[in-house]
């Protein structure tokens, strides 16, 4: 299993839920990347304003730092990591990071966002996130997994794919 994993995708893809369940299943540490955002970023998103790259760089540095600090057991971070350049920034601190892109169709994402109580990220930013998303490229260490059908089946698909990747 990889030592550093980022469960990534747009808002509503299931990053936090799947990441937490995967960490439990693999005996890894879990960090929700949302908790690493500075208060200014949270206020901006909560007001419906998308973050700029300049807003994201310090946050992405913190994500990479959390992953690189892992020594005893694997660390899984839930982080949007929407652009290749964002993933590259994380890999600067944690070069061996594996990215798992969670995919779901727009109606499922919209439904999840409207039913998610108390989160600072409004459903109105989904379009911006979908437009920003750059899927994993062939030279990036990672997997794309459908996050429909529930948390446990998604975690099991990821676990199997990670085992297959390790065996190759």
C-alpha cells in the first residue's frame, strides 16, 4: 500500500467519507484537507466565491507537509487537488503520493451537496469545480474510481485496485 494517499475530486464526490473509511480499513491516519484551510479561504468559499490559485498554494503546501510527515503508518488526506499543478505542489513535499480521483455524475454530486448540512462549501460552486477539474494524467500515480453505490463498495474497489497496483 502507498504511504501517502490523496482522495481527491470535486465537492460532493465523497472525499471525506471515503477517505475516512479507507483510512480505517487500511489502518492509516486520516486528515480532512478542509481542516487545513485558513479561515480566509473558508469565508471566501462560504460566501460563494471560488478560491484562486494564490488562495490555494499555502493550503496545498500544508497538505503536502501532512503527507510527508507520515512515518509510522500511511496517511490519507481528503483534498480536492483539482488541477495537475495542485497535485504537483503536493508531490513537491510528498513525491510518492498516490491520488485517487472519485467520480460521480453531476446530478449525484448536486444531490449530495444539497443534502450536506453545515458544510461551508455551497452547491453553487460545483460548476466552478467541475470546470477546474483536470483528471489524472497517465504519468501520475493514481486511480479513478466511481463513488456511486455507497461508501463501503467504493472503499472496497479502491482497496482492490491498490492491491493490484502493488502487485504489478
